[in-house]
């Protein structure tokens, strides 16, 4: 596999682990699982792994964005 192909694959990531999602948004993993169990964040299992699809990440961000009065 060429370097270009590896970089392209990383740029087009299709799913995230709960830990990656938590790090992206500065929240805890338990909050991520609360969002999954409450139905506010879509996820699926592959074996023992929980995967959050990239389109679900975008949808969650749109639905949870709040106006900052900083």
C-alpha cells in the first residue's frame, strides 16, 4: 500500500471509538456511552468494539451545538 493511500484512508475515517469521540469533544467516555444508551448518538458493535459512524458524529455535533455567550 502506498503512502498516499494510507493518508487518504486516514483522512476518510468512517468510524470512531468511544474514546476517540470523547477526546474530540472534550467529554468523558461515560458521557459518550450515556449518549449512546439514551439514543442520542448512534453506534454499533463489531465483536467487542463499539463503533460510532462518522455521519453520526456530524449529526450529534449539529444537534448538541449550543450558542456560547462568552
